[in-house]
């Protein structure tokens, strides 16, 4: 489920709300909240106000 949510957020460069994820992914808001919180804690996504955004990964040489 985490991979699915992360891929969905990564496909939304302008950000996405939980309600939009709930509708598109057909999962409960509670479950999505748990998964997005875990992704936030791991630094895989970021949250600004009530939208989730992909994290840009910088490649170091």
C-alpha cells in the first residue's frame, strides 16, 4: 500500500489531498492517513498545509 500511495503522490507535482487520494485509490481516509504519516516520517513525501507533495531527490556525485 505504501508503494501505491507514494507512486500516486509522486504523479501529482501540484500536490494532492487525502480526499483526492481516497477517491482515486478507493481506500479509507483513515488508512491513507496512516500510510501518508509513515511516508512523511521516512522523508519520502512532504506535506504543506493539507496537501502531500513528492520529495525531489538530489543525486550527489
